């Protein structure tokens, strides 16, 4: 008799690459896969390859702490992050894949007077942008998170920016759900295929070199997060971007004790509880640029030390796992979406420490850019040219992670 775990169909096919595609997307993280999905769904473009040097979802998409919110300050950011947040609400139905979206609410603690002013300003900006957030009192914070010590000797809680429709989702499921939908549309997902060169002629891209051979394309989309500078280098241009490790860790599983996400940016720590009961904990980025995709001991101590005053119950918890991902950080802490100096070559990167929440909105905007050859309303402000034109989109406070 067949046992339960037998006869499962593969969720996506693993074909050999064809000689040529209409569009090649480099990077099968959330942003690359979402770009492919909306190219098919919104524009009917399905002769697409998504090329991944490792396994799909094995980059930052599978390494992040899954916080989803749209409480950003500047109008273009609020627009794209809110589009993404609203797409998360129906993602499980849209993909017919349970991504476990949990709109449990996210709070960003204000623990200094300048944070109070900053978050009050953001709440006012969000009201004008149609993004529902509010600045709440310390008493309301305590009601929402009873395990929190709001009277900490160094940094008492003075209030918080609260978004009740924000939350978390299962990161792997987001990648897997998009991958299955792309494969069902006839797109090729090619794993263990590293792009090693960008082929061009007459100022336009013609294809890529990979460890599985040359693959031609009419259009190329580079969506490789922390490796974006390397891809750009292969194509012959430079990016105003730095790559640095961001680490996270989880505790042993415990009974449910916190049902919202808390970010404490003054002390550089944040925490939520996973469905398995583990406390999911993270802090600031490593203090130096690097490509070391792993955790380090000093980071555990720094991050737990930051949080233990606010959450005394974590002081004797055992920590279970720790890891790191390479995040792609721009000077204004906003992403780059748009055209590149190379014709028919488009880029999506710079989401830094905060791109998981943006995946569906970013894919939507990037697909439009690739399909039409020009960015639309959602992507328009995020072009590379903003760095030469001085149109920065400063989100250093909203990024919520110390850099
Ligand atoms: P990735 O998922 O990294 O995908 C890029 C892919 O490109 C990789 O799979 C890589 O292997 C592939 N690639 C690279 N070079 C090549 C090549 N030459 N050829 C072929 N393939 C290549 N964001 C939030 O919104 N909320 C959070 O709570 C949050 N927490 C985070 C915590 C940590 C510890 C980390 C590291 C990040 C966190 N982020 C968070 C940020 C978020 O994870 C990223 O912004 C987002 O996942 C980026 O997705 P991506 O698809 O662009 O990149
Ligand atoms: O962007 O909300 C975020 C975030 C939290 C932790 C890492 N990134």
C-alpha cells in the first residue's frame, strides 16, 4: 500500500536551458520569481528563464525574518511597499499555495525623544499616503506585549509606531509558490546555473554565459540582491551599492508568549515568535562590508544583550540556530529598479535589509519595466539615475535595522 509521503508531484520542473528566451531573469529569489510571475500574469510573456546559481529561495529570501510592513516615510516607498503588503493579503489564494501570511501587527518602539518625533512624523505621512498606522502610548504597547518591560533603565518605552495590518509570512513558501506558478506557465527555472558573463553587441544585451553554457535572450533582468555589483561588473557598469552580512537567530521553541512583531531600533534588536514557538531574533548589519553568508558569535551576544532589557524572559533561553545573508545596501536605503546603461538590460536590487516585505510589489513593478522597456508609476522614482540627479529617497529610519 502507498505510504503517505509517496507519489508527490514535483512542484516545479527542472529543464535543461533552451538556446534562447525572450527574457532571462538572473536570480531565483523572491524578487526574481515574482518578476517572472507578473511577466506571465500581467503581460502574457512566458518564454522566460529564471537562472539561479544555487537553489531557488536559497539567498536572502530563505534567510530573512519575514517581517512585512509598509510604514515608510517617502511617498514612492509607501506606494510600492503598500502595494506589496496588499498583494500579500491575497497571495495564498492567487498562487493557490499557503504562504501563511499572518497580519499580526508590527510595532517599532520609540525609546528616545528623537524616535518619538520621527515615528509621529511617519504616522502623519502614512495618513496622507493612505497607509493605516498610528503612534501608540507605552500603556497600549504593554497591553499588546505583556512580556515587555517598558520601564527599562536605559531606554524606557516612550511609545511605538504601530501597523496592525503588518505581520509575517512563511518565506520559503513565497518562493515555492511563485516557482510552481511560473513553472505551470511554462517558464524554465534553471538551478545550479551560475551566470559568469553578460554578452552584448552594439550597446545591447544578447545573452549570458553560464556554467551550463551560453544562453541568449532579448531582454535581461538582474535580480541578485547582494551579488548585484558582480553582475553589474560583468555587464560593464557600476552600482552605488555595498554588500554586507545581516544575521539572525532563533531560540528553542517555547509556548506562545508574543503575538505581534516588535522592532527596537535604538538598541538594534527585533523579535517575533514563529508558528513553531521559536523566538525569531535579529539585530543590525555586520559592521564591515563582506560576503560571508553565515553567522558569528559576537553577533549573538550583541543582539541578545540589546533585547534582554526589554524582554527579560529571553535571558535564559537557549539559542538554536544562527545564519546570515548578504544584503545589498544603497546610500538612501531605497531599492534600485529600472534601466541600466546597457540596452535591454534591467536591474532590481538595493532592497538591503528590508526586501522580503516588498517581493510582490517589486515583482509587479519590475515586470512592467521589463515588459514595456520603461518603468511605470510604481518603479519610476527608483531608477539608477536618482543618484546622479540627487533625488534620494531617504528611508534610513524606516529601514528599521542599524547599518
Ligand atoms: P535573494 O533571495 O538573495 O535572491 C537572489 C538570488 O540570486 C540568490 O538566490 C542568488 O543565489 C542568485 N544569484 C546571485 N548571483 C548569481 C549569479 N551570478 N548567477 C545566478 N544566480 C545568482 N526583509 C524584510 O522585508 N523583512 C525582514 O524581516 C527581513 N529580515 C532579514 C533578515 C536577514 C538575516 C536577512 C539576510 C535579510 C532580511 N531581509 C528582510 C531582507 C530580505 O531578505 C531581502 O531584501 C530579500 O529577500 C531580497 O530578495 P531577492 O530575491 O532580491 O534576493
Ligand atoms: O525591514 O522590517 C524590516 C526588517 C526587520 C528585520 C530585518 N528587516
